[in-house]
C-alpha cells in the first residue's frame, strides 16, 4: 500500500473515531475556563498512552481538570495527596492477615484506577515516588509475592509545585524522564479569571456527564498508532534530539557549555507518539513538522539538564529548546 493510500484509509478511521472529542471538550468546558492548551496536553497523554507531569503554583485548577476529565470519561478515578509521611503501601496496597482463616489477603491501593492523580508528587519521599513511577513503567504492581497487572487504560497525571516553593524536593532526572510531557501551567488571562470568579461564586457547577467510556479511548489509541509519520519528519525529530546533545554539530557552539546532558532516546519516541495524538485531535491522519514544534518544549524541557553556568546566567531548558527549534531546519 502506498503512503497516500495509507493516509487516505487512516483518514476515514480518524474522522469516525474522533467524533467523541467534541463532546468531551464540551463537557470539560462546563467546569474548566480557558486552559485550552493544558486540556489538549492531557488528551494527548490519554491518546498516546503517556503520563504527564504538571508544574504550577497552587490554585491553577490542575486537580480540577483531571477530575473533570475522569468524570467525562466515566473512568475510575483516584486522587493521591502526596505528603512527606506517605508510604509505598498507601499507594500500592498491602497484605492484611485474617485471624479467622489464618491467611493473608491483599488490599489493593488507589493505584488500581484508570486515571490516577498524584497531587504534589514532589512532596513525597523517594520510595513513594519510585513506587509510582515503577508502576507507570512496568504497568504492574507487586504486593508481597503476588504481581497484579494494571488496567489497559492507566493514566497518571502528576502535579508538582515549582521547586522554589517551601517543602518541595526536585524529582530525580531518571524518574522525570518516564513522563511523556512536562507541562507548565500558567495563570489565566484577566477575562478568564473574571469568568472563573463569576462561575465559582454563583452556586454549584453544572454536573459533568460521562460522554466517553474507556473502550472508546482504547480504540482511538489504535488509530493514533496508525497515523502516518513521514521519514523527513522522523529525521527532523532526530535532528532536534541530537542537537540537544551536541549543539555544536548544528552550529550552536554557544549552547555546548550550557547543556550537561541532552535528551534521552525516550524523548524521540515520545515526541513521535505525542505528535500522532495531536494530529488525531486536529482531525488529520498524518503528522506535520508543526506538530513536532508545538510539542517539543513539553517533551524536551525535563530531559535537558543544564549546567551550573546556565543556571548562573538564568538560562532554562525552555530557552535552550527554543534556540534549538529556531536553528534546526524544518522539512
């Protein structure tokens, strides 16, 4: 089958399976004002089977967004408030001894859900963070000597306050790398904030109806994985990844002393997957370079480790990603 024929066939599948997106967005807007980019990123994570890390100060509706989406999807939702005294068993579950039967029974923890909100993940101790991120990677949980698989629809959305906030701890880079996207949540615009004030102070919010079921999300994932990615787009992704490791090879010698470590191979895989989901949400059966450019900051910002020199000059990974995007040729 030629590429054009494949795109044509996939296009019909995209049109058919993407119909639920409009209804899902409408339900989300009953509660959420603005934050369109954030909602888009969460939907990308759902469709691309990748987890998301949100960073922003408290009060920006990070928790409300994922709770609203879980209600609209009619999925099992679990919220975990991470605190310094949290234990791995509080997340995964534990074995309980029954004195009458003289046997242990397993009590499953809140990790056994479709959508898991790990709120303020950077307030928890390292063992709890590792337990969550291992479940994300392996899609299974071990309690005692038993191993339990997690569901086909298993999506973790973790939130963290900026590391400058009191009582927070920076996540290790190897753990952060398991998140497909790291999204920075900003303050709303003035008009949006006025709408939020009016909506939140005028009585109960409109109830969110379940308009999507997990089976629809899983079917859509199969279509997303078939969305066409041209070889030139793949080479473009590879150029971006390699430029984050060896910027001097792309004529950006000024970046070399600013980058301690570049993006991992997982970055390229996630960037392609996220771009496919973005194309699906746009009603397309093929990925464009613009999809890559839109998502590159969210995929790369937590995978580029800057040097002390960059920190002294207040140069962030976002600054470096933008420089790379400006210099690498677009196909």
